């Protein structure tokens, strides 16, 4: 396969994932997006089900390494008693994470899409990779599994058996536990973005600190992932799983989308003062190219539109009210769908 063909695919795929932020969002646009959503996603299938998707990922990885030789953002590790969480900036806006048991120097990697970057951080921390927790199959989250597994022969690769995770050795079910050294994780099955998406909650008792949620592409700071392989109802149930967790839990998402997401949140809830304060903080951080992770789930419940489908202000902003005898869960799923359709017309989200 020629690189010219891959470049053509890249252009087409980028068009599929990007929209003009200046385009007004009319009801006709929303209807068109809804019709498109119900059609087969040919370009998405190319990305996820063929070698072309892998070649696209490799090309994007090469470009990102050239453009951001030290990573797209400046990150800072957070240390609790016996536990260290290290964000690793990869590709153009992704985050992988290393969670290190400082007593044994055993490390867990979450979504290690760039094996060279992850290995660099492992060496810097003097840690040995013991396990990979993969949230989903998309190459920008799973692309480094094979290379790291080759280097660390005993490394275990965890994820959902329904999501075609590369190099998977330990398939997980909902609420199963994963233990590495003193680190205790719980996996939650959260389909919607993909059919087998999972998130991982680090028990704060592992390091005498707060719980830490590694959310992949389910939940971002002030946003959520696209529903590529699930219905609004399925996605809502997955987001409700997150909402049921402790407000003090730290959120470590898979992408640096904070500025765009908070800008969108202002459109749907312009009078949200919590969002305003967070937005100013994020803008300053991004001017300095600083990582905006983590937030807390308590914060997210205050300003993230996709966790606020129960809020009357959001219903008014989207001009939606429950129909006669409409079940509350169905109405909230409808709110979530409209929220995503509106977002996609003004902002970008990649798979």
C-alpha cells in the first residue's frame, strides 16, 4: 500500500472527524447529522477494522513525534503515599498514564499508544511495566500494546474481550479487580464509544489518597466521547456509572479537549459560574501548554453537559422537553443525543 493512498485516507478521515466551528448550528444541520449517524460509518470502519486504520495511526504518530518531540503538553506527576500517577502526552492530544507502586517500582500503563514515549517515562521513573490497562481498541489508545508486550514479556494486557484489544492476555468483565503490587483497580464496562469500552478506577486506599478514574474516551474534562458503537441509551447508562462514583475521585481522561469542551459548555449553559471559573483556569494552563488533568468528578457534575442531562437549564438550552408519558430515562438519552449532535457541528472529536 502506497503512502500516497494512506495520505488520501488521512485526508478523508480527517474530514469525517472535523467540522467548521464557524458554521451556524441549525435544525437542518442537526437533522442531517442525525441521518448520517444512522448510516454505516464507512471511514470509521476503515479505521477500526482494516490495516489502513493502523497505517493512519502510524502516520499520525510519526507526525506528532516530529511536531512535539517532548510531548504536546507539559505534565506533572501526582504522588500519594506509595502511589505515583504520571501523565504521558502522546500523539497530538492524547494522554497515556503510568501508575507506579513506588515501593516495588512496578508500573501499570493506561492506553499506551506511543511505546517510545511510554518507555522513556518508564526509564525516567526507574519502573518496570507489569500491566497494561486498555480502555478500548482505537489505535490512539492501543497502538503501543504490541511493542511494549514484546519488550516486557511478562506484561499482562487487560481489556474487554468484546473490543478486539491488541495483544489482550487477560479479558475483563464488569467490576472485575486488577492487582499490581499494592495497586488495586476496578474495571467498569462502559460501552457507547465502542462496544467494549472499559474504564478503570484506582482505589485511593492503594496510596492513602483519592480514587483515580482513568476514563479513556468515555468522559473528558467537560465532555464525552462520540457514540461510534452504541445508542444514546447505552452511552447514558455508561455515563451514569461514572456519576455514581465518588465526587472526590480524580478524573484522568484520554484526551486534552478541555478548552474546546468548556467553550461548548458555555453555549448550552451560559450562566454556569463554575464553568466560567474553570474555563479561565484552563485557558491560562493551555496558554502555557500545561496539562489540564486531573479534574474531579464533583467538578464535572457541575459543568459537564454530558453529566447534566437531568438539569432543566440544559433542557431549555436545547429547547427540549419530555413528551407526553415519555419515560425519564428515554428523555435523558434524547438530551444526550442532541447534546452530542450540537457539539459535533462546532467542535472536533477524533476516535
